[in-house]
């Protein structure tokens, strides 16, 4: 066997894993596997087995595949093995997320991850662990030979034909797009080819010179800017099957009667549509069901090398799960047969069980099952101290010959507590050296479960044994940032826009016009009546997209109405600005307790956060702490979608307050939310001497009285409560921080009481209703706002279906979720029929556990229902829209909304946001009845939610409604009329000007008006920038350029993203350069007409300037304020002469 010291370096806890070699039982297991003998294992806890599997990878140098019964359990195994081996040594092989025989599409992210794992299994320089759920293993995948042969490696200098490459990429399953941001897509602009390979973490930009590859560069999918050079790029198939045999398959299906045209009403219609798609060589929903017939004939196990082992975790449960998967597939097949579909043409949905077993045994498999002939490791659990820290510290501090490992994210805090007992132990992020006998090792690593290996005298403790709880650890993934486009970039013909000077218009189209031999591009805007304006693209900064509900009538050109409307809005914002400034100034005069700097405990508590903070979350934490350390009361608003980590900001602020001996009150709008916050706070602060209590109707009157008296005496440090906290009997001994969640949901009386409470107290408010970025900017300096808009790592977009309600759809949606161990929200927004609806669903899916929840239930009962559902005691919650606010249950990943057409847009968006809070793919079904005709508005609403399914898309249509609501919460609802009249963007611009004026802030300098007429054709041709959105965005950025440095950066960016600019783009940028140089020179007019260049200045030309010009251009004619120069008298390009002339005048 390989020696441990050499290999111990690469794994995160390699030094501890190296000990496994000293265990006789582990050596026995390793030798059996060397001889490819399959083995059964018993008598080892899950924590100890993770140690064994990680040791097989690290010490025995074997690739290990761990198979778990469900996707959720697979995720937990991946996190545990990653804690031992390090993130890069553990690969996940997820389920494709389509059900057998269904007309659905696989999750693109899952397919990408599957292919990536297969590729890494072939190419990894070191042995790795691969974790898969049983279903993921049962699903067919690409054959090893296909993976190698269909892919290709491209290098600089290679000769490639663009057309052949595009065709080849298309065959591999890459999708042609305008801009590459997701794996499995490609795009071409001129001589630049962008590809996001299925086997890479970043996309690659291939620059061609003719048909030769000149350079390869990796680039950032969000900014689209190049990062670093690459020597070569591996381009693998982006699908697990190939469409080569699609046409033949389509004929087989047609011959079986699949293509018989059926009306829209028929449930089998989608199966008929699939035939059409296959005939045309297209992928359509349902193609996955035929993957085995299209070349996906292998399983994950076929991709393993010689030194590999397959571990079946919990063989008994795996056997039952296997039966359940197959039974479910058979049941679905039978249903389709009864509906009249020829099901004989379907290939088998899964790799056969005996095939998987044989393949595993060929490598040598390990099955965890307690049979008589099993190898008994005798690696058991250890004592749990469940928060009895004193007892635990006594136990670990007592020196003996046992090696004690404490693996906890709170290692630094434990080191402090041990130091108080004169025991020195330094926390380590990784352990590469083999620890000595009897040592005490603290590792800053989150293992899930402790264990003891008596033969090694080894005991491993984790948070579960020390503190009695542990948070689910999801392995860290690089956070995917989401680009939030500007409002204008989403502009489509027919959209309403606001022209600053002329009012409301409709954007018709882009047009190109030739005037006096010069070609330019314009935006055509239609006003009232027959008025049409062609706006030159360089003035696109005068226009903003109209956002603000139903657009008002189009403005008449030259009419007085628009000026009056704008005046009214301006007056309203000036009043608001005055009021905001007054409040802000008043707050500056009041003093409040200035909190101290962060303590070691604070740092420790924060390090125990089990997820990676997003950059804007860290910023919000930083902002709130800085406010608390100042001697004036904090009044900060934290804005962020549910699940984006606002609670963590509040929790850290609360802990900071408690350490200065102050009390904290957390005020929330509902009892359900109070319960959720109470659990979070109690769990995170369990290891510290902090007393957390809850005050809501969920506590009995005697319990409430006890909490109230403990608040007055100072025994309770943090109280979390509903408006019960605002009643007269609640008095604090020393309140230092008030946290308010969703303040706008409290009534006027409650807000008055809050005002009294908050005079000298620091206040942190939180809301999930988004505040638009523009408003946030406008209020900077009068309202402290922190916005968290980066989604947490590993979030996937929600797959949204707008479908007609049928029993099949309902059954499939619920079963799919239960099948992967998740839960479902079923929203039925009528209390009267809700019990009857639940009975119908029970009959449809008898195996599911249903429970009902709505606002008219007894408070206590509703609370119980919610808490039980959150604890996964029920599978489906049939409820009204009460779940709309703030509930965070990561295990619920499907929401079905009945009669979705009757709900408002903001409501639909909020409801849909209840799912998709974990790394699992989430589904939303918006149902409408067959017989109900959707109104136009309802159809538009459903369409908007359907389109806003990518992450962060909330900043598009589906959010505008919400944003305006958010603006109302901050500015007062009476402002709604003004916002609607002038559009949101112009309104915030006016507000920003008013605020700055009231604060006496210097106005942003507008560039002086300069007339530049160079008789050059300017445009951004479609072949250079194919995407209309990107084009509009570029025009806007060019119009807003204010310095030559910014112009230079934009030139570099265009060159990098789109290749060398063509003449019209170069002319466009040159025009901007002349304008900026003219401003420095004090010119008001620059013209190049015919053979003459003419410069008009705003002041007299000095003798010094005249001399400088004449020295370089002896034939120039210099008047009092004018300079004329003939093109014939300049050497080289007249453009260079013009910039030189402007520079001379400016100098």
C-alpha cells in the first residue's frame, strides 16, 4: 500500500486520515478491495464510515463512488467527505431531474454537473470521491468512448473552419445565443467565438484570424471581460445523448401512431409534438425519456478506472428505494397505456439493477448492511454533551493517551475556553501532519458527526456532540453573480418611454437614415397624434423606460401638459426631500450608546456561520456595525429578497449589542416568523451566555408574564416577538437595539409606539420588498440603506410552468417532489373550499400526508401546523396566500398555485419565491382551469412570472410592481400618483436633485453643450453587436461618457468582447473623443464639412494659443474666437490633425 506521509498533504484532514493505515480492520478492508472482493460492512456509525471512505481515497489511493438513497442524503455525504478531503477532491453526480416517461426537460445545471464529473473522473490527477443518489446512478448517461471521441481540444494556432465548428458545436448540444453566460452555449461576433464548455468553470473567448485560432482567453460571464490566457480548451458534449439517430427514432414513433394529430385538448398532445421535434433534429421536452435510444447507454460506473470502489450506503434502504423508483415508472407507463399511447417504443427508463450490481462487483463493492458475514469495524459513536460545555471541557482537557480531535466551525471559541483551564490548543484550518499520541487537535472544519476508533485510541468530536446541534453544511461553491441589466436595455418595440423634455412616448423601432451622404442610426419615438421623433442614438441618455404601472396617455409634442406634470412632481419631491433632511438632522443631534469594537466572541460567533457570506451581505453587516459604534442612534434599512441572509445581519448586530450589556428586541409581523427567528437565534447563540426568549400568542399567559418580568429585570438579553412586544406592560431594563422586520406590515398605532421606543435606541429595519437601485442612490445621505441583491451560492432558477389544471399535472408535480424527499405548497386562495380541495388531493395522491393552513384558523392551531410542516411532519401544505411573507423552509421546492390568473403580479412573484431556497431545483406550477378564459391582463401577469424565472430576474417586469410598492413604503403611498405621471426613473432623478439641493451638495457638472458635426457615418452594426439589448446599453454608456479615460476603457472592452470595431463604431467613438477634447478646449462648435475644419470657442483666443497653433499649423486662419484649417494643409489623417488642434487650444 502507498505510504501515508506522501499522500497526506493533499487532503484537508490528511494527517488524521493517515492514521487509518494503523487500523487492522481498515487494512483488512483495503486488502479485500485490492483483490476486487466485494465486502459487507457493519458496526460503524455514519461519521466513522465517512472517515473510512475518505481514507480509501487518500490512503489507499482509490476513487470511491458513494451511492446514497436520496439526493438530500447525497448532498450531506458530499459535504462530509469534502470536510475530510477538501472541496476539489469530491465530485457530485446529480439526478437529471426528469421523471420516467414524462414530457419534461432536464435541469441544464444538473446535466452540466454530470458531464463535468464524468470528465474529471477520467482526467483528475489524484483519486477523488464521487457522490450520487441512487436515481442519479440508475439514469443512463453518455458512453465513455463517446465522451472522448465527440469532444475535442482546441489550441492557439489550430486551423478551424467557422461554419464546420458551429455545426459541430450544435451537434454536441451547444446552444447558439447572443451572449454566453451559461454552460453549454456559444456565440459568434465577427472574428470572436465565445464558448462555455460543459467541462469548465468559466467560458472561453476564441479569437480567430481568418480560420486560424489566434488567442484563447477565459472570461467572466457577468462582465463579459477577458480574465487570463488559456493554452488549450477541452470542449465536451453538452448533452448526454446525441441527435444523430433522432430522425430514425421519429419514424419509429410515427409508425406506432404517436404522430396522429391530436387537438390542443388531448393530454397526449405533447407526445405528438415530440415526434415533430425529433424529425427536425431538435431537442424538445420529453427527449430525455429516449436518451438510451439516442446513444446514452452507459452508467456512471462505466466511467471508472481500475482503482475504483463503489460504496452502497445502507443497502437495505437502497433496495427499497430501487423498488419504489421502478414501481413508480411502471405506474406512469401503465397510465399512458390506458390513455391510448403506444408505450412499447419507450426504452427502459433506468439502467437494469443487475447491470449496476455486476459493474460494481467487478471493481469491488462495499455494501453497508448488518449481515452475519459482514466485516465488523467496531467504530462507534461517542458521548454527546449537548451543550453541557463544562463537562465536555473537563473531559477533553484531561490528558490521556487518547488522541482527541475536535472538528467545529467554533474551534477558536473552544480554544479560548480551554485556555481558561490552562490547556493550550491552537485551532487549525487543515491538518496535514499525523498528530502525536494523546494530542488534542482543534480543527476549524465542520464535520457532521463524531465517532471513536478504539484500536487507534482516536476520538472525534463535532458540534453535534459538543453543542447538541449542527447546521446543514452545503459544500462551498463559487457564488454565481447575476448581471442586473439597466431598465433601458430591456426595451422592446411598443414599450413606453419617458423623454425628459417631451414627455411620454412609445418606442417604435431602430431606423437608419442617410442625410447628405452620412448614415446614422436613430430611435423612432411616437408621441400623441401623428407626431414622430427620430432621436439620434448619441442622445439616448435623454430617454428612460416608463415604469410605474399602467402608462398614461402619450404626450403631445410642444404641449404644456408635460411641463405642468413635471412641475407638480418636482414640487412633491422637494417636500419629501425637506422632510427627510429634517428627520436626518434631528437624529444627528440625539446621542445614543456607542458600542465597542468587535470582541473575540463576536468574531467566533460569526465564524460559526455555516455558509459563505455574499459580498453585499458582508457590506450590510459592516454598515450596521459601523453605525452602532457611533454615538448617534442607527436607523438603517436592510433590503433583500427572502433567504438572501438578512437575518444573519440582524443576528450579528444583536450579539454585538448584548456584549455591551444591552438588551435587544426583535419585532416581527407574524407568530410564524417569530417562531422561525427564535429558533435561529437560539441555535446560533447556544454556545454563549446569552438568554433568548420569545413573546407571542404562541406562549401561554403565565409564560408571557414571566418573559415580561425577566425583560424588566434584565435576565433576558434578546426577545423576539410580534406586536405583543409593543403593549404597555413590556418594559426593558436597558434596551440598546430594536430590530424591525417588514415595518410596513404594522398598523399606525403600532408605528406610533415604535416611535416612542426608538428615540435613543439603535434601530435596524429589514424588508424583502425590493427598493430599486435608483431610489437607493437618490436617498443616499438622508436614509441609510443596505441592499443585498446577490443570491446565495448554489441557488438555481425556479422552473415555472403555466399549465391547465389536470389530475395528471397535479399528481406528477406532487409525486416528483415527494420522490426526492421534499415538500410541497399547494396554494388555494379560498378559505370556503379549502377542505374540499384537500380531500380531492388526498384521493389523487393517497401516499402523501396533507395538512391545511389559513388565516381564519385558530392562532395556536395554525402555529402548530406551520411548525410541524417546517419539521417535515407533513408533505403537502394546502394553504391560502398566508405563506406569502417571509417563511423560509428550504425543504419545500415545489409550489402549485391554483387559479393563478386571479392573483396579482407581486403576489405571484412573492409566492413563487417561497421555493428554490436550497441547492435543489425548484418548480412552480401556475394553474388555470380548462373552462376559464384568461383575461388579457391575467395572461400577461402569468407570462411575466414565467419569463422572470432566471435568478435576479425579479429586477425585471415582475419586480416593477413590487418596487413601486417598496418606494411607497419609504416615501409614503401618496407619492404613487406622481410616480405614475412621470415614470419611476425620472421621478427618482428629480428626487435625487431635490435631496442634493437641500443638503447643499454640489451639483453634478453637466457637460457644456458642444455642436460636433464631422460628416462621418456612425452606428453600431447588427453584425458587430447582434443583441438589441446590448446595443441600447452601449449607446447609453457612450452618451454618458464624461472623460477620455472612460472612453479608453470602453474602447478596450469593445475590442475584447466584440473584436476590432468596424468604421461606423470607430467614427462614433471618435465623435465622443472630439466632444470631450472640445470641452477641455472651451470650444462650442467643431465642424468638418468638405475640405475645411472649423473650431468656434466660447472665449477669445489668447496670443499664446495663437502662437502654439501657428507653430504646428502655419496655414491655419485664426480669428478672434474661430480657427479654420484646410484638410489639404494637414499631413496624414485629418482626424489626427483635429485632435492635435483641440489639444493645442486646451493646453
